C-alpha cells in the first residue's frame, strides 16, 4: 500500500506524512514512519519561516555596495 517507507531524513518523512494525511490519521502515519506527532506539527509550524532572512538581506546589501567584487569570505 505505501511501498518503500525509506523516505530519507525526517523532513522527507514529514512531507510524505503531509501528502498522505488527507486519507489517513496523522497519529497512525507518525507511528508508521517512527516520528513523533509533536515533531510533525513543529515541522509544519516552522516550514514557512526563514531564520536567516535578516542575514541574507545584510549580505546582499554589502555585496551590492561593492558591486559584486567581494566574495563570501570578504563579506
């Protein structure tokens, strides 16, 4: 029914659970993939956030300030 359950790391398992959650209970899927329900719900909560957003903006600003001359080590 589910085929090969070796979906890789936890993030891939959570994505697989999310895709199949419409037809099956989340608790059963988490048990099947041997992950915690709280971990699955934490994955859903943090999925849309980018922790490095501020740092990316700053690096891009410095990169553009020096016309792309400096690489990642100098920045």
